[in-house]
């Protein structure tokens, strides 16, 4: 029976100052099922607080021990791509072996796992090593020794008949005495025998496992994931030119990848930039090269100078131009980029100690449409997704968007200028010189309807304040709403009613400004207020 962690005296919330003893004790509790399994999944994230300031060796030791734990507690779907990522891209024997063992905790055996396991065998060529996954900090001699490829073969044994498709490859390993020592040769024979002994009729057709994810379609979700929210961030390209991110994106569909030049794993950063070059060629072949931005940001802006980034990109097939760049932020501003994209990266001092594969596809409005994380992405698949973006932005779609934009803009304007009370009818008619016309019939039910709409508008402005232009536009509109309700409607004060309408209009306009223009206006008012305050203090 699972014990609630709040009642476990041994449980410690793990942070970057947790000791090895605390880390080992907590993970061992998780292995025994005495704590929620979700805590293990949390520890897989490169962004977890526990990894801040730790070396690559320390991070691998923790994450590897966590991955191996899933063989005992079961592998949830939320952890699967972390495991497959390590098998597909990892070159550290301890991490790959831990991932192979953790995969055996999956609820179902699937033929899709086989290709990841075979890839991991090749990844560990010249990199395999011995380790013990049963304890957090083993001592020599190892009590339960294992190795990366040994764990992989044992996982193929766990798959049984689902691995029949790789029998020819496994047999070829028996003839390769150079790469597979006698103990591994014996394990390969055992693997072949177990697979062949499975006489079940299995469905061995497999579909590809992807890590592609489409971003939610709600208006609120899209507004959070819009590059314009960090559009004023200044970035430097391969030629040393500095621009704002919004100017570089320039209302075009954009592919954004991440890399760094000191990356030692050829399956990650080198291959990512190679693929960006392949994607560029695909765009050129289809006449889309000038309509799509290809941008690659470095994880390591302090070390990666424009020259280093340019040489790294050119040597891997990228051809730089007006909309193809490798970029870096100012070192102290990288967190802005990292937080916006929720990057799977961690640093010790200024050095990257862990990172995942990640690619983002943005539409022409700067909204993140698709993310590709952890598993390898294919240039052909990304190109097809880019084509879909252009189809969605076809003339018919554009007309519909224009119609919706007009309606969305027209409604707030009508709301603001529509009379909110009986007194306001006279005010508006007088203002437009038509007070001699017969008054439009007044309907009492309009009053609560109008105020409900105003409240909804204020609620939306408040919710979006963190991703738009702060709370100032909200407070201005709220003040306007209060003035219309109390002095304007309840006390029938015409002047206050007009002032309230004016404030709602100003608040709405300020909230609709792009972050770039809002920053200029707020900066202007801030400096003016500072000068005024300074002048008053002198007097």
C-alpha cells in the first residue's frame, strides 16, 4: 500500500543543496513504492532544481538511478520518452543501461521499442562500461555488476517474440568477436534462443513513436506561447549583428532549434544543425526558402561567439542569409528564452551539463504550433508541417481570419460607445448632435447584460496581464467600469459616465499594443514621472 510522502519521516524534498544520502534515501523509498511514482518522473526533467550547479557526472548518476527504478515500480507513459531519448541518443553506458532496464517496467511489450534498443547498441560502440544499478553509490568490487549492452540484450529478451525482426542482426553479432566479448556473445545466444522460443502469433507491424506535440488551440493558450511576448529580447547573429527577436521573426513561419558548439554527443547538436541544413535544402527545392525563417539558438551564449557559431553552422551545411541564422542572447538573458520555451537544459556555472533535443515550429503570427522534443525529428516531417501552415493561411482562411478580426475589434468598440444607462442615451445623442431625434427605446435588460460583458472583459484582461502588458491596462479599465456603475449609473452623473467610457477605451487600447510599443510607452511615462519627481524634490 502506497504511503503518503507527507507521513514519511525519511522523505526530503530534493533541491540543489540535498546531500547524496538524502537523494539516495528518497529514491530508494520511491523504489519500494513508499512514495508517489510521479516524483520519479519529476526527477527526470533537466529543469529540476536538484540539478542546478551539479556536474554532468552527478546529474547522470541521479537520472540513471531514477531511470533504472522504473523496472521496479512500473514505467508510466509520462516517462517513456525520457527512456527512449536516452536509448536513441545517449552515449553514456550507465545512462543507456539504466534506460534499457527502466524500459522493462513498461506495462506492455511493443515491437516499436526494438529499433531504439538496436540503435543504443551502436551508440555504445567504444563507450560501454561496467556499473551497478542496484545501489546509488556502488563500491568496488561491484556487488551486482552489469553493463550498457548487457542491459540492452536483457531488454530484448524481455520483448521475446516482438524482437523477431532483429534476429538476423543479432546473429551477425556472433561473428563479431572484436566488438562483442565472450560474456556478451553468450548473452546474445541466450537472447536469440528466447526470441525464437516465442511461438505466439504476434502483430509485428509498428507505427513510429514520435515526440511531436501540437500546442493547444485555445486563445488563452496560444497567447501564452507567442514569440511576441519576448519580442524585445535582443539577440546576436553569426555576423555579430544585434536585433530584436521580433524583427528577426518578422511575421514569417519560423523553425527554431537549439544547440551549442561544445556538445560532445554527435547525435544531438551536430545532427540538429545538419538537419537544419537538410531542411533548408528542402525549402529551396520547393520555393519556400525566402518565406520561412530557420533559426538556431545556442544554449551556451557566453562561450559561443558569432564566429564559433558561424563556423559550426557552415561546417554542417547551413547557408546563412536574411532569414537563416545561428543566434545567441546576452548570457544573463538566456533564462528569458529558456523560460519561454521551457527548454530541457541545465547549466553548471556557464557550462551545459544536460540538454535534450528540441525544435519548435511557429506560425506567421509568432505562435508556437508544434514542438518536437527528445526523440529525433525528421526534416521531411517538419517540412510537411510547414506546408500545412501555408495551407491554413490560404486566401479563404485569410478572409475568414480578417472577418473574425473585424468582428472582434468592432464588438469592443460598440460596447464602449453603446449607452450603458437611460441618462447615457441623452449624453451620446447630444454629443453627436442628434438629440432632436426620437430617443431609441430603452430596454432595462440591457443594463445587466452590458455589465456582465464588461466584467468578462476585465476578467480576460486580468488573466492575460502576465503575458501581455501587465496590470496597468486592467486597472485603468477597472476604474472606468467602476465609474460607469456607481457615479454614472447609480447617481446618474453624465460627466463621470463619459470619463468611465474613456478609461475603458484607453485600457483596451493599451492592452492591445504589442509588447514592443507598450515598453516604449511605459518607459516614456516612467522616465517622465521620474523627472517630475526629481524636479519636485528639488523644489
